[in-house]
C-alpha cells in the first residue's frame, strides 16, 4: 500500500511507502520543503497545509501553529506520516535569499593559468613528416606543455578541418585542447563560494580579468539541515544520504553555472577552469568524500590538499578537460572558504593587527597580520541564519533586517522588499536585541525587565504567549501575539549563546597573542551576514570588540573574491597554498578554560 501525495509546489503527484513522513516523501522526490533542522522536529519550519481531511495535530503542531492555522489544515511535514491519499500544499521555498555576491578584494596582476595561443602551422608533406603533436608543441616551446590524451584523440581531424590554423589551450603545464580557428579571445572561468546556506557563482573573462555575470542561490542541501553537523549526521544515519547530498551540491553548482553562462552569452565549452572555495564539510560532500570523521573527535579531514580535480567532478558544465582549483583548508572547521577570504583581504600582507570574523552557523575567526596569523572556529549555531528563532527566517522579502528605537520610544523596522513583516532575519535579530538592551527592555543578563521599568511606548509590546514573555515587533491584523512577529525570551538566549561563542573565540586568540582589544586596528566581518550587520549593534551586544564602528568593515563575500583571484593569478593561487604554513590553528574544544571564559562573556 502506498501514499499518494499531490504537492502544489511543483504540481505533480508522488507515490511513497505507507508511514513515511511527508517531509521525507517530498525530499525523496526532489520537492523542497523549508527546514533548517533536517526534519528532526526542532525548527518547526517545514510548513505544509492539507487542503482537506487534515490528520489530527501532534503536540508539536499545537506549539507551532495558532488554533486557526490548525483548523485551516497546517501541519509540520516532519511529524506527519503518510497514511492516506491527500492533497497537500507546500509553500514556495525561497531559493535566492538576500546575499553578498561581492566582497573586499585586492588588485592582482593578470596572469591566469589558462593561456590561449593562435597558431598558423605549416602542413605536413612527404618531405616534412613531423607529427601533428610535434608541430603544435614546436610553436609552444616557451610554454613546454605536456599533452592531454584527449587532445591526441581528435588532433588530426581538428588540424585538417581548420587548414592547420588553430588555437592551442594550455592550462598550467598541460595542453588541454586544440580548437579550430582563432578562439584566443574567448577564455572564461567560473568562481564559486560553496556555502552551507548560500552558494555564489561568478563568471570571469580571463583575457581581461573582468566579471561577466554573478548569481547566488540557496544550497539545495538545506532540507538536510541548516548546519554542517546536521548534514554530517545525515550521512551517519543513512548510508544513501551522502550520495544525495553530493548530488544536491552539484545540482546547485550546475544551476548557478547555467544561469551565469546564459547571462554572459557564453557556452560551457569556453569555460576552461573552475575555482571553488568552501568549508571542509561542503568540499567533502560535493566530491563524494566521507564526511563522518569531520563530525566526531578528533575532527579529521580526509586531506588538506586534494589531488587533481576536474570541473566534471563538481558537476559543473565546462570544457571536458577543464580543471578545478579547490582551496585547501586549515582544519575541519576552518576551511577553504577562509583560506580564500584571507587571500582576498590581504591579512598576510598587512603590518596591522586585524581580526577576521566569518559569522555563520560555524564561525571562523582569524587574528593577526603580516608576521603571524592565528585561527580558530566557534560553534555559533543557527541563530544568525534565523533558524532557531521563533519568528526567524532567511534574509528574503518580508524579513525584518533592521530595528531602531527612537528617543521617544518609537519602534522603527526596515523590511526586505518593503513588504509586510513576515519574520526576523539574523541582522534584524541582532539589531532588535541591541536596541532593546539600549532602551532598557532587556537587562545585561539577557532577561526582559519588569513592565513597570519599560518606557510607555514599548511596554504595550511586552506580553505573554503561553508561559513565555515576548516582545512584539509587528502586530498581526487581529493583534494576536502568537500570529504576530515577536522576539521571545528563548530567542534572546539563542543569540546570547551564539554571540558568546564568537566573543570567547576572539578573546582566546587575543590572549594567545598576548594582546588586548586596543591592539586590534580593524575588524573584518565576512560573509553575507556580516555585510548587513550593524557595526554599532554588533559592538553593543559584545559580538565584536569595541574598536569603534568606523574600524569595523563589512568585507562581504571575500571567499568568492579569493576564488576569483585564484583564476586570475597563478601567483596569488600560490599565495593561498603558502597560507597553510603561515596560519596556526587554535582548537577551542579541548581547552579546559573554555567554559569559564564562555560564562564571563555571556552578558550584554
């Protein structure tokens, strides 16, 4: 017996075994349902609606939905088994959240690894029986490339069809193609920032060094969880999950590739090199390498430096012989995206002491300058992605991204897309808590104060949902707190733990270096979240050192910028490899003093 589930998301029926959850039923058939916990019942975001004959709600449904929503047929997909035929609506999943697609970078001397050279060769005769390959290589003597076998398979036909007027394509020290005619002006590369949440792709013209197109989208692995631990756990619980995650990552890269190639009017066969920056887990998953050792102590990668990888190994549409440059990682939780970010930011060249913070579910922190660099990773959790927040959502239309409170107690919200507020994204969460701390609504311990101690304009927003105190940011039409956009006491705790993990991390690095916050000349906030975070709010809650807002720089997508640099300059590509020997990694998990320092940093 099977369950037939019709989903409006893509308007097609599916047939699944009796008893599986509707979340799994959808995932198995390529239908995306929003989730940040991977279907484990903790995020309460896998919303579905039965159009008729909804099953009895579970206790988790009753906590996730209002009474009216339960009546209207809303349920959590991860807790609803397939027991009978049903017609189910799945809300559209936001696939392109607001994200930073560019970042701080350095100028590079254009010297890509891929070189094209137009050749007009003499034709062989009975008195000139030099082989086709030798004839080509003689014109490339200064490059001295080794031929790829694929070139030899088609070389004879290519030369004769083109009347021996061809273009040789050399990548590093390998002759990867010989093309008919003069194609020397058409050389492209694809640079990727493969993030746990968001993936960014940039198409570059390698003859000029200019970007042609850039696109971003949500990583298709999202149904398996918002963080790397959830995805590693999925592979440990289900042997088939690894292949699914690899395919989803490659599908993401392929979809983005097609988008930028279409925008640039470039065929895939004119892409001769790919550069990819990603954390260690994402790199392991996209290449089909078992990630389990990354998730258990002592947290070991399969390799820091990978053997030669081709674009096809990543699922990227490109020239059949296109190589892929995958950035090396410092450790299991300070990956190639940080290597790329350090390359782009030039931390290893700057005499000043700077602090580099890439804020996400896992936060990577690097301290130092030209003479030394220290790195660590802090488990911030999913709060900054809005995943563990009651009214949290990704940075998409309807998300509150900024919150201010005027001197007379008026609350002002900035909403992405200038639409009705639907939830709270990470930057809005930080702003809301910072503003309420400043206004005296939240005390230094992170608790809401008594109503009597709150300004009249704000006191009316403090209320109860069940037994929990909340602060309403935006009232629903019926003024029901449960259906409004609010900040709960638990949300504050989630942010408090996340910011404390990060602040403990950079504080320990400062102590390792024998420095104080006064020695830090600049703080770089990397990644999409850092691009939209208010420096003043970050300082107010203790997320970053108090060096003054002017010294806090939104670095943007520096991982993507580093990937671009690797395509444009072999010299900078070598500099990225050199960073492996220049950075000392500091492990936080085995420090006996970590818990004490964590507690010291908890307050706002």
